C-alpha cells in the first residue's frame, strides 16, 4: 500500500518511530488535497457513526421518539462510559420500554477514570451500557422499534443494517467492497478514504432547510458540535478538538486510527487512516489538517496536546518531540 | 526508511492495518537473515537492559553485593510492579542502605492488575519502586556504590553511564551514533538493528567458563531464563514466551516495539523494531521468528495468543485475524 509518512517521533535528535497513512480533503469540487492512496479501501469503524445514524433521522424514527440533540450526539458517539453517558443511554432505553439485555454491543470497562474506578473498586462487572457504542445501539433500537423489526438489529440482513448500508453507499458515492464485524458487533462497511471524505463533505455542505437527507446530515452535525462531551468525553480528542473549534466543526475518531472531520464553514470533509492503527498518530494528523484548513488556531493548547508539545517522561524531563513528516500537512 | 511489512490485521476478509519494521537474525558467521534495513538506527530502549547490566557484573559490584540470580533478572527487567517485584526492589535498596528517594526513574502506576487496583482503590500514588525500570536502577545504584560515585547515576557523564556506554558499544560492535533520554531518565544509546542483534548473538554464544565478559553475559542470560516472572510479570509477553520455551531462550521487549531474543542452543541473536512502535506487532513478529528458528513450538498456546488466534470482539465474535505479511518469517 502506498501510504506516506505522516507523523514522526523523535528522541535525542534521532528519528525513533514513524506513522504512515492515507488522507483526503474533499471539497465541493472534489478532492482538494490527498496524501498516500486516496483509493485505499479502509474500514471507517466508529468514524462513520453519523452515517449509521442517517436512517434513524430519515425514517422519522428520531422525531417519533422525540430524540433530543443530546441523544443524537450520543448516537454518533464513541463515549467513554462516564455517568453522563451511561445515565443518558439507560434513560433512552427506558423510554423505549427496553433494557440493557436488548443491546447487542457487548460489555467492556469504561475508559472514564471515575466510572472505571467505581466498577473496579466495587468488583462490579461492566454492562453493555458502558460499551462506547451503546448510544449508537440505542439509536439502532429506536429505528428497530419504528420499523417493527426483530431484536437482532446487528444482523447484516436486518432492516436497520440494510438501511445503513444503503445510506452509507449513497453518501460515500461507492458500492462498499465488503464489510467486517465491528468491535460492537454491528456490520462496518468498507469504503475508500475518498469515499469517506466525500461523505464528510456532504455533511459539511448539507442544507439545514434542504431535502430529507440534507436536513438529517445537518442536524446530526449540529448535534455533535452542540454536545461534544456526549460524542466522547472529558479529556478525549473528539471532545477536546470540537470544543477548541467552538462548535464550528465536527470530528470523529474510529478504531485502528481513522479520523474524520466535517467543516461546514469551508464545506470541506476530511478523512484519514493511519496504516498501523495508532491513535496518537491519527489525533496528530487530524489536528495538523484542521490547523492547515483554518478550522483550528495553531496556538490553541489542544494543538500542543496532540502535536507540538514536547514528549516528556515520568520525571517530567523532555525526551523528544512529535513532528509532521516532510510533505504532510 | 525501507522497513518492510511484517504483521497484518485482517477484518471481514479485507486488510485493515499493517505494521512494518526491521529485523536481523545474527549468528556465529554474521547476519543469517534480515528484513527491512539491517543498518537502520534504532533506540533499543528496555530491550538492552542486559547490556546495561554488564558493568554491574564485570566490575565485581554484583558479587560484592551478593546479588542473587533473581535480583539479576530484575536488573534486566521491565517489571509490572507486582508485589513480587516491588518487595524485591525495596529489599534490595534496603540492603544497599538506600531508599526510594535515591532512585532516579520516576513514578508511574504499575501495570500489574492487583497492584494497580490496590493503589487506585486506596487513592495511593505510585512511587519510583513501581516504575517498571526500578530493578535496573537498583542495579545502577549497586554499581554506583561499588564505584564510590555520586548520586546522580543517570547523568551521561556519571561513571555508571560511561561504563554502560563502553560495554554497549563493544558488544554491539558499533560506535553509538547518539543517545536519547529514556522513559526512566537513563541514557539510551542508539545502535543499528544489526548492532543490537550482534550483541544478542554475543550473549547467546557467551561461554559460562570464559572471560569476564563471557561469564557476565552467560550469567545474565541464565538469570533471565531462570526467573521469567521477574523480567516482566504474569500475563506479559516476555514472561509467557520464556516460560513457553522452557528456560532455553531469553527474550526482552523495549518501548516503541523493539524485541530481542538470545538463543544459546542455536548461538543466535535476534533484534527487531516495528517502525510505528506497536507492541502487538513486535510481540507477533518475535513469536514468528522464535518459531521459525526452532525455539518455540508452533502449536504452543502462546503462539496462538500473540499471533495465530482469531481476533474477537466484546461479545466473543470472531472479527478477523492477524497474519504475517508475505515474505516475513
């Protein structure tokens, strides 16, 4: 694969580690800029949750259920299982007359420090509501009820996933070359980096007073940027970066180092994949592109946090720095 | 850098992520096999702790202090701060008439689950003894006392680090092109992948009844293989792999995905570096090379754990697999 170097780690004046990847910036006229192979096929993983939420909006299920923007942000989230997230998902399931056993995402320990400590120190096992995808799954269940469909909403031939696939292929502008089973057990459809960036550009240019799909996309972007803490959580990159951009831009990470951005002011969509799956590199790369395209102030502390601050060790000594590879961003 | 693909992650029949790197297998006659760039300069990080322990042995400091093989294994360790590790380091410091404040490694939370839980749930901060390098630093302090040198034993011009650099360059067979400050604040000397593999081959061929350096190297290898639980800890790759090989082979990991192996039976040394710093890939790559060179049974459960077992998600569903890249191992 013709991925190009994007992010470097230096120590003692020597190059220690390198992360390569693919990135595409997509605008109204098509590809504006690209690095690596724009046609590389990737799994968007959680970076495409706003695409997976389109049928929830377009079907009328969200309106019928009276979902708030805070809930819609959660439907697009990879949350860290903090109390604000788990309480919201629990209430959502209750409103649907459902419960935790109706989820199909599986359980894992929450990344949120306080929630994790609470479970750890009380020897309590996490439940499916703690899963970072439980908001997306609550959205799937909302659509499932609206469609009077069966309980196994993560099956590839379930009406919910069929609707997701159709929306995904229409917005990426590509026939998906295949799918995988995601960490949360839902199908995850593959696309090219260009397809994912094209989808983000559609969200960026979506007209809030336009057709059904435009209104759905604009609404989801608005929900994500209005409730950044629901999309990830305190201390997390998506939340930090959206706050740093004052609600003007939506960003979303995905497992294995995918990162996307929706820039409505510039009508731009960005998608990138670090080939080795390293989050430290996808966070640095999206930060660099957000700065380059004028969405993020180069002097903002979050640019330091994810890219320019010196690397320090356990005694606080500077050990090296992160650098953008020559030719990237 | 001309790193080559070594480890691939597949999902739904599609390639999702790739790890590239450099590897060298060094034997009595020189390089036996290599992938990527054998001359690539790397930081060995913690993979070279047995080299950093050579002056401790050769100076007579270890004998004078009456260090046991269990302590020598700890001097070469990146331990996970379990009780067996912290108790041993505490006792060692006490034997030296020193204490935790004399360490210069800094403090971090232990990786050991029980130790981590104990500190977390009692709101207790970790100390420098919990640092994964505290055994190496106890060794540095033992040599410092033997040399009647000053307390700042991690300074580049301290007698301990001067002795480490001399031994490091002699055993790697190269003049180090530079150094960095490691996570534990000690200098970490750079070398080529070939230099690191050459050093491991020296350890593999070292004669237990030979000269001072041969005896020191053979003794350190014997200590590591005799006490694998002291070199890392329960559940960790170094400990698991050394146990799987029945004490016949010493292996050691280093930060940013370096892994080395000492194979006395075959008189081979192995060194590898995954360019992106991913541990999952360095563990898979060293496992593959240990199998290829007859040190590890391909049917051993640890080969499954680090390489061949299916990748599963939170519900236990198979989502994909790890594969060796074409042409590697």
